C-alpha cells in the first residue's frame, strides 16, 4: 500500500509540472509541487529498488553483495540527480552525505562528492534583485566595479569580486534567491519522506540528519552570524603562521577542537585554499565559508580529549570508558573505528604505529556497508555535537589523503599536544590551590617535553643524519666485540 501511494503521488506531482518545464519564463523550482513531486518520485523509485532487487537473493551470498552494491550505486545516482534538480537545501544535505566517508557505503559517498563542484549559479538579474532587496541600492551605487562571473558558487550562495567606492577590493557573498524561503519547506519534506521510508525499513535511522539540518541550516543562511564567526576565528588563530600546509591543517583543527571548542565544520576542498605569500614565499591556509561552526561544551570537549589520548596510547580501558561517556554504549569498538577510520585491530595495536594500508582501507569501507544499522543506531545515540565532528573528521581525512599525510605520526603528535594543553587548562581552571596549579603546569610542561623528544626521535629515525648515527653506533658496538 505504501508503495502504491508513493507511486500515485509521484505521478500526480510530475504531471502537474509538465507545463512548467516547457515554459521558459517560469523556473520550475519556484513551485513547491514540482520540488515535492521530484522528491517523492525519487524516494519511491529508490525504495522500490531496494524492496524488489534483493528479496529473492540469499542474504550474505556473493550475489547478494554484488546486487546490493548495484542498488546502492543506482540509488546514489538518483539522489544526486534530485539534489542537482532541487538545488539549495538538497545540495547542502547531499554534500553532507557525500562527506560521510567510512560511515556510509562507498557508492553513496563517491557519487555524492561531486556535489561540491556542481553548485548552481544565480544570474545577474537575480543578484541585482537580492542586493536591491537586502541593501536598498543598485550595484552601481555600491561598487565601482562588480564582476559578473562568480569566483565560486556553493549550494546556498556565490561569491563575486568587486571594488568599493573607496577603491577597496572585496569579495561579495550573495545568497541564492529563494533559498531562504524554500529551506524550511525542504527540510519538512525530507523529514516526512524519511519517516515514510522508516515505516518500510525499520532499521533505517537517519532522522538525525534532518535534526542537524533543522539546527544548522538557519545558521548557515545567517550571514551576520557568519561574519561574527569569521572575526572570532581570526582572533582565535591570529598567532598561527604556517609553513607546511599538509601537516598544519590537522594542527589547526586540533587547536579548534581540543583547545578552543569552536570548530569550523565545513572544511571540504572548496573551502580550504592554499596561498603563497609573494613577500615571504610562505604558504598560508585560507578557510572560507564561516557559516557553520560547532561550539563544544566543556564536559564534551574534555571527554573527547581524553578519548583521543586513550586512542593514541592504545589504552583500551580508557577508550571504552570515554566512548561510553560520549554515548557509544556497547558499540564503543565501532565508535573507535569510526573516529579513527582504522580497523579494530589497528586501534588495539596503536593508531600511530603504522599508516593505513590499502587492504585496511578496503576493509573499513566494506564494513561501513555491513554495519550500517549499527552505525545509524550509534549516530542516534551520541551527543549532537559529535555528528558535525564526525563529518569534519571525514572531510579532513579526504584532504589529508590527497596530500599523502593521512595518519602520519606528526598529526597524532599535534593532537597529543593540544589534548595535553586542553586538559591542563581545564584542571587549572577548577583548582583553587596555587600549589596544585603549579603542579599541573609542571606536569603539562613535562608531557609536552616528552612529546617533543619523541618527535625529535622520529625525525632522526627518518633522516639521513639519523641513519648515520645508527650506523655509527652499530659499528662501535661490533668493533667492541
């Protein structure tokens, strides 16, 4: 009955939109019936595909796994087409799903990643309308020059280069028209469709995605909020002057997550730029799009710090303790694997002991599909702050993989430093004894000194000088005997 209802609703909505598609003066996206029709039709087709394609094949067989992969791929492509057609909120949610490597089947993440580079562009007339409505003036009254071609376009807005009346060159971020008005309706539509799918597939637990969109999308559409975030993070990180970009991107985020608890949560490749300073020749990281930040509570940040310290030290008792405190329950092994993107064997051995191998990467991606019900259960149980951090972790891993710095020892050392500093700052803030504060500071200094010493050892071990020293010591040892 649910299948039939979905089909009928899809056909009715699609039929009502035929005229709109053929009329060059009307944008079909302006009409809710078209957007709703597309969404219902896509959901119905995807649901029907999963219901019929796998029901006659033995579960767990090679044929089942092959067919399931094909259904995943077809469904992901249909979902991508829906996002591109409905634009706005749909593209934003699709980008979010595409960033969840190691949490969703690879067919989905690989297919939806292209949404980062396929955002729509508003026309000159639409841009003029937005500026006129928001600022009450024409473009020529505000700018000496204004480039028609955007420097970049995203799901919710696009950026143009312009020159102010005083000669200052600026980047002007302009929200796509209708996005604000359509966003709340789009989220409601997604919520209804997900509830329908959950009735058909009880293990389908993706309501957390809608809840996150409800909370975060209004923030991303508020450009005043984005401006305040940009000013805050600029002040927060003013002392950072980076020389090596691939290594320090992780350092930057460790500082935000563990020390400050104020995290830029959309670091996909389009929002992380690298620029070489003409004067100094140094390279700098440029973070764009400051609409989405996660503020971490103090208790959450401390538990997260201590969990990562335990993961780096391979202290399984503390991994279990702090994973449970963060809502993982009995699924703490899966939680540890999701956080680190490593196998449970590597987590037990120590995630800093060896880099990710190709076979381990395949194993992790395969497990993302096999353990999807448990993953969705876990995502429903952990604090909402964790959801954006998981997304951020996966986006950063994607960048680090492209730069060949993923799971490097230096990145774990930077995390360790930030965790030590964060925990020490917290302990000092809770202590009223001068002696106790001095003791905490001394312990912090010793811990940081140990990390620096270990980093020096790793550098010597991997350098030519280190090889000479080892060879010399070996020769001296043998010559003695």
